C-alpha cells in the first residue's frame, strides 16, 4: 500500500488532502506540527511526503533539507505545497530538496498530477485506509 505523510497545519487543507488521498486508497499519516515530522518519517516510512512550508516550530524548508540529507530518507520524494508562490520561493524550496512544488490554492487534478509524477509507476492500493493523526 502506498503511504503518504501529509504535513499541514491548516485544518481545511488537511481535510482536503485526506479526502483526495483516501479516494486513491493511500495509507495516510497526518502531522500538523513541524516538531513531529522527523519522528513521523522514521516511524511511518512514507512513499511520499506532502510538506507545507509555514509550520509551527520548524519550517518545512528546514525539514526538507534534513530529510534529504539523511541517507535513510533522501529517497522519499517531497511535494512542497505552499502559499509562498514567488519564483524565488520555488527555487529556494527546490534547492532545499523538494522534488515537486505546488502553490496554494490548488485543485484536485493539479495535486494528483504532481503526486502521480512523483510516485511514478506505483499504483495505490484499493483499500480505504483511515489516516493516523500525530
């Protein structure tokens, strides 16, 4: 089963991502605080991380750098989803190690297109998994 770690502090955005990914049958873990992300990555071992950039306690940009510097986690594609939508913001976020970048607000097709691109040939399982909240 394809596992997606959703890192997002805004409730409405989290609900949107959960609904979209549940439809696909992904197994989900949701984290709303930057301080808990690295532990979640270690315990959940996601196939993909969606990362908000503006988070409580630790910025998403800093977390992306840490995940990409760790040999055990650098293989995990990270999709940055942020309201920081300037060209320079995107360049900095990609330099930090994000393989994908979407500016908020975004639509379902835009989100799924980027997810499909990052996951490549992985097909989501058909079961409906409940998200784990941390």
